[in-house]
C-alpha cells in the first residue's frame, strides 16, 4: 500500500499522498457514523473544533486502530505504534474556517519530535472546499516563530507563522478523494483556505509516534498534556518512557 517511493518522498519533502487507504466498504461505515457525530456535536460547537475524539469516543479509537491504517503508519515509524492525538476537522459548506499556516510540532511536548500525521479524507478534499496545502521541504527548518492571528474567530487555529518566514507560493494542494490520505511531518508548514463551496470538507487527523518518543507531562504544556492518554495500538513498549491508557 505504501511504497518505498512514498517513504522517500516523506523523508525528502515532509509529506506524501496515498490515493486509497480505505476502500468504499470501510468508508461507508466511517462516513455514516461521522455524519451523525458531526450533526450532534455541531449543536454546541463548531465542527472544526472536534479535537481528540478518540479519548472519549471508542468508535474514533477504532477508526485510528484500523489494521490498514496501522500497516501504513508502520512504514514511517516502525512496528511499535502509539496513538498520540486525533482531530476531526469538518469544514461546513459555505462558511468553513481557514486553517492558518502553522507547524504542528510547536504545540507538542514530545522528545524526540518523531511523529507522523495521517490525514484521512472523509469527504472529497478539493481546492474549492479548502483542501490542505503544504510547503514541501519545510519540515527540515525546525520550529518557526508563530504569532497571534488578527481575527482568531475566523480561524481554526489562533496563531500563524510569522509572515516572511517562508515562501507561500511554493505551496502544494493536497487534493484527495474520500478514503485517500496524506502523511506529513511535525514541522512541515501547512494550512488551508476557508470553505466557501457548496460541499463539506471533513478529514480525520490521526497522529502517531513510535513508543521510543516520550511525552513530557510537566513543563509549559502540562495544562494540556499532563493527563493526556496515550494508546499503544501495535507492537510493544520496548523503552518504558510512557504510560499507556490501554496497557
């Protein structure tokens, strides 16, 4: 499913794309459940803000544990696979929020920063409905300064990369059909435009790390990660640097 060419592109450019990760039969069940979930949760919050659903909803933990998902992830981080986080980002048709240019790794207390993000397309993700955009090769730059956004209420994130830190004209659109996915590295610069189209754009982000990566539960990010559960989904805990909710 994941070729050596895709692994090498990920290492070289910080991202790669898999046209079909899950087939129509798998996706029918996932989409049907997510449609109901989004409809219910959207009564109290914007659908872009459904962060870490796997922590309190077993169906999302099951989605992240799908054997084909883990087979693909293993090609990037090896056999001992830990689910670090997840995020269902659903941009409603007509008024879906922008995701400013950012790096994921600046928000995570991980050491080393060895994480792969899998972005599974729940809907077709197109330029028109605000597909993810990435700037190839920027994963090697390390952490870049982020500043507060001027209009945070119109964005999924409230911070963005300081202007002038990179060339946005080098960005690539990650266009996916339902069931396809992309993989990206923690410091890859990426973002997406608002959804002004008449089609929803939902994607399930799953973040995985090897069991050798330690989550730091004290320090400046302890407010968010002091009690954050980790799940060992495949392999063994060979290093003993973390405690797992399911072990």
